[in-house]
C-alpha cells in the first residue's frame, strides 16, 4: 500500500501547488478524498 506521492513526486508537487490556491473547505474535501483512496488501494 504505497501512497501516490511516493510513486509520482513531481505529480504530487504540482498537485500541492494547485491545492494551496484552493479555498479551505475545498482543501479539506480533497484531503478526505485522498485519504479514502489511499486506504482503498
């Protein structure tokens, strides 16, 4: 069970930059989605 961030560091970096420009509520929603998809892998 390896998180996507380990497999694609560049992709994660880009995602993180976009992520930081989002509203807080949207950030929280995306974090929940990431956590759920990480656990289901």
